[in-house]
C-alpha cells in the first residue's frame, strides 16, 4: 500500500470504487422504480398519490400521525375542510 502525504492510496481507491459501484446500482434502481410507476400509470393509477403513499408507509406510525394532524390543522386554518 502506497502512502502519499499520509493518504493510503489503495484504501482510498477501494472506497472510491465502492461508492462508484453503489452510485451505479442506485441509478439502475431509480430507473426500475420509474418503470414501475410508468406501468402503474398505464394501468390507470395516480402516480402522484402512489408516491405519497410510499412516503407515508416509510414513516413510523407516530411520525405519520403527527404529519397527518399538522396537515389537517393547516387545511382547517385555510378553510379547506
């Protein structure tokens, strides 16, 4: 392992290559997700609402309840309910 001014080049290269692989995988996954939403849209589903549901399902129950309560409060304050 070469060391340049305190930098272990082999270890650094390993980290960089791992990040590059993960970035590539992330891009592939993003394309797959986009394709699934496209299929859902073609089947007549509202993709915007689906995205909201996915976001809500990713939250824990207490955070979701808090967000829904604040949304309801704001909607009432604006006369939307």
